[in-house]
């Protein structure tokens, strides 16, 4: 009799655990289940730092930057999302396939505050204003391209210097400008490197300067 009761108890435990696992696996990707993180692991801090540095990154580039793409890294993204520190953006906003292409992420104001409070905020590598969408496809390509450049430069044993790191060393008059990244030219303003042409359309990679398309 006792043996039968013990078997039933064990069976119920496994059934309960299986139900909980299925519930987690079946969670909608775009639905947030609010949680409070008591602490953020070094790997999660890496994810937050990467998103703060570039603003837009997809999961493929995030995993490449932190050097990990296993189930734990994917779980970290889920927990940061549920905690409200990062956002999942609709892939169709960037003309990406919702199911086939890597998910696009963006750090939230709470995520920025978390880094600021711990003096972990990195020097930004892109000049994209928070809260704006402008030309999302162009902006995502810019972020992913620069992130790829940084990874390649770092792998080669060199140091990638972001624009904000240059700005903090500029003369005070330059640092105090409302838009120090803009240069006045005849007929308007110039923002170096902001215009990335469609490589497939042009048949060859090239970049030119243009006005701010954000």
C-alpha cells in the first residue's frame, strides 16, 4: 500500500513538472511575464551592455558578441525581457521574417537605468536617438554592420574606438554642441557614414556620406 502511494506521489511530481515545462515552452514570444531579478549575472550584463552600445541587435549578433549561444544564453534573453530590461521588437518592422530570421532586441529605459546605477554604461557605437524609429531597416543594418566590425577588429587583436569615446576627448566647444556628429556643408548638414546603400541592389559594397535619415 505504501509502495503504491509513493509511486502515485512520484508520478504526480513528474506530471506537474512536465506541465510547468510545457507552459514555459509554449509562452508567446512577444508576451512578457513580469518578473523581478534579484541579481543580473555577468552574461546578462554583457547582453545589456551590447544593446546599450548599439541600440538594435538581433539574437545572432548578441550571441556572437557574448561568445555563447546555448540554451542558457537564450534563457538569459527571456529573463531580461520578462524583467523589462530589454524589448523584443516585431521583426516585420525591419522587413524580416517573423519565424525564420533572428529576433531583434532593444534595451529599455529600465535597462539603461540598471547600467547607469552600477557605472556599467558603455560608450555608444551608434548615434541613434532612443525612442525613435525613423528608418528602422537602415538603422538595424547600421547597428549589425558596426557590431560585426567591432567583433572582427577585436578578433584581430586591435581596439574598436566608438564615436562617443572620440567625443569625450574632443575640445569642450565640440562636446557642448547640440549635434556634434553633424557637419555643416553647403546646402545642409552632413552625417558621416549614415547612408548605407543596399548591397544587393548596387551589386557591390560601398558607403557614402549623406544627411541624417533617422
